[in-house]
């Protein structure tokens, strides 16, 4: 199967190995918290979708996009990117203070969403014990100039390493704020609508995930949301404990959950394509 399409990243990439880790789900929730701090970006989401009624669908569509662009063929990834660009090109949002209407595909907004997502993946996985060196983290961030292109960004305008990523967040911090839209996202993540019989499970399982994702945010995010977090050392211990627990679940069992991108990639490329942390040093 050596002539099979490896996709945009391929089995030798850092992305291929990292995205098979179960802590990506916690990282994804952290990304939502972070993304909601940009008033124009979160307004674009809230004004163009019924977030509270379709939030699960939105989360699963995002997960499907990440899975397709990571483990799908190059053609499938390009199609997924084209769909996202087409949808974004048709959406507008309105600033309630100025009346300005703007496109949700403005480069500034796309870049914020991209950086919040990639930073969250790196931060949560490393802090939870995933064996990623500084050089590998830089390589991962640089690899995702490809995914940035898919959503319509100029790859040269996207951070290519930890230093550039940190400089970007320092630059945008003065414009971040918690408005009513961010409050709505925060409220949903803590108390997502669910069937009454599932409320106890939501309180025991989901709330812990959301609280851990929130706790892993940078201090300035906690200040903006106005809700304290445990001490950093406590958060790190909880992330490591959660990572250790989730990684005990057999990968084959985890990968059976829809949409099974990893299993399909292994069927296409062979068993050696199986993502695993130990392959990072190759």
C-alpha cells in the first residue's frame, strides 16, 4: 500500500501522532473557551447558528473536519476545506455597538480561531504528559500552516512556531473581552442541554471535562471570565491524571467511535500508519 494517498500530513508528521491522543477532546473544549474571548469572532458564531441547540453538532463537525484533514486523503481534505470556505464566504455578523456588518471569513477572525485551536492542542497534550519536545511542538505548529490554508488563510501570515504563536497572543490580548456571547458559550459548556435522565451523567462526567479545560486556560482568560481556577500545579496534576486514565483505554476501542478516520487511514495505508507517541522520534 505504499502508493496510497497519505493525505496532507502523512504518518511521519507530528500531527498524525498527536491527533490520535484522547486528550484532544479536552483540548478542543479549551479552544472553544479561548475562541469565545474574541468578540467579533464569537459574534460571528452566535449570530449565524443556534449554538445552544446545535452545539453538539457543531463540535462533531469540527472534530470531523480535523479528522478528515489529518487522516483523510489529500482530495478529501481539500474538499473539506472548500466546503468550509464556501460556508464562511456567505456568512455575515453585525457589531451591535457600531452597526457594522462584517464577514466571518475576515483573515483576522480566521487567524484567531486557528491559533486558539492549535495552541490548545499543544498546551493540553504537553501538560497532560504527552511526550512532545519543544522542537516537535514547533514542527506541529508549522505543519498547521497547511490547515490554515484550507480555511482561507495565507500560510505565510500564520505562526510557524511557539515563539511566533506567543507573540501573536501578546498582540491580540488587548482586544479580548467577555461579552454576552462569551457568557453564553461559558454557560453552555458548563451546563449543556441534555435529557433529564442524563443530567447526573452530565454533572459527573461532562462538567469535569469542561472545568478541566477551563482551568487549563491562561491566567488572563480566567481574569476575563471572572472565575478563578485552581493553582497551576493542581491543574497540571489533574491533566496528567486524566491523560493517564484516558490513554489506558485501548486505542482500537477509542477509534471505533464514529467517524473512524484513523481506522480508515490504517486500512488505506497499512498497520504501520497507526498513530503513536513513540513514533515522534523517528
